[in-house]
C-alpha cells in the first residue's frame, strides 16, 4: 500500500497554496495582485526604456539600475502567473517538472538580484570614497563582465537544486505553503532523506545572499566613515542622498528574505500566516517598489520620465 501511495504522489502534481480560509474572496484578492503585476511590469519597463534611449543616462549607476530592473521583471514573470492563476481561476495544480523549473528561476534571479545590489553598493563606494578614479574603475567593458559574472553565478549555484529534488520521493501531503515553488517548501514534503539538499541550500544562501549582504554592510561602513569626514554639511547630505534609493532596495530585498528563511527553518509551526505574508513580500514587493523609489529619488531619471510622458 505504501508503494502505491509513493507512486501516486510521484506521478501527481503539487498543489500551490493561497491564503487559507479565504477561498471565497479569492477574486477580490486577485485585484491588488493584478495591480501589483501591472505596475511592476510597466514601472521596470519604463526605466529600461528611458535608460536605453537617453545617452546621458549611460553611466555605471544607471546601467546597474537597468540590470536591477531586468532582474525584477524576471522575478515578476516567474512568480505572478501562478499567483494570478490561483486567485483568478482557482487553479492550484502545478506539475513536478514545472515546479522544479519555477524554483530554479526564482532562486537564480534572487541570487542575481543580490549580486546586482552588491555591484550597486560598490558603485556608491567608489563614487564617494574614490571619486577621482570612478571613471577609470567602472568602465563599460568591466561593468559588462561583472554583470555576466553575476548571471553565471546565479545560474550555476542554483542548477543542482531541481536535480536534487527530482531524486526525492514525495509520499506526504503534496500541498505547498506558497503560491509559487521554492526549495525550502518543496523539500519538506519529501519522504526521502533531505539532509544533502538542506545543507546545500543553506551553504548556497550563506555564500551568495549572506556574503553579498555582509559586503554591502561593510561598504556602507566605509561610505559612512568617508562621509562623516566631510566638513561641509551640505556636501555630506548630498553624498548620503545618493545612497538612499539603494538602501531602500537593499532593505526591501534582504529583510523579508531573511525573515522567510528563519521562519521556514525555525518557526514554521508557530507562525503560519507570517510565512505566507513574508513569502508574498519577499518576491512581489521589491519589483513593485524599486522602480517607484528610484524614479522619485533620482532627479535625472525623474526628469527624463516626465519629459517622455509630457511629450
């Protein structure tokens, strides 16, 4: 009987989770998700269009911003279709292979976004701490190589995850916690030994997002040290103001991600709704807020956007 059940679950689909107990109002819940999806796609697309078409914005800071916008678009495209399918059509099924593919892309783009945020911190560090060498250090060929390295790192370290998950037998409940597939969620419903997958996932997280966040923190320590040494109060505020947008992006990205990782590993049974909320925030909010924050805080970008829409 056990073998039959194992075969049944291995051949079946996973069921994505929504908001438990709110099935009757799924259609109403879909409205804000649709708005978030549209704003994310339009906002990041507008930033890409403005930076691409305006030669004056072909600077390292804006090139990194366009890379962040591409990554946010990719995250939205990877997560929103399954989310909207649940709330609009009440379709929760997803095949195992589609689930594994989705979690690979989600985790890869998360890793790439973490790398891009690190590059943006490096950009601010050079601009404030060593401004005379800024143009010679951040050349276009070097920026292209760094961007390619970020993409290759994200894809390479996450590639083993779907293959590891394919080796497991899924004989427990096939209901996932989130409206998309992530490694921590899928491996917990396997009835196989998941220690290798758990250790690998934790190691990758520490060596990518963990290391990136540490380097970003150290870069801002050096930036703050340099800024505090500036005698002019106005120059000090001007230098700090160039970092506000990036700091917002860093906090939006790392805070819910760290919280979700802790809840999955430690407090899952105690805070079920917290896990669901953090899951939505970690992947849906950064692509929504990042283009708004940068459009508001960047004077040059804001001026170009206004000029385009006024025309």
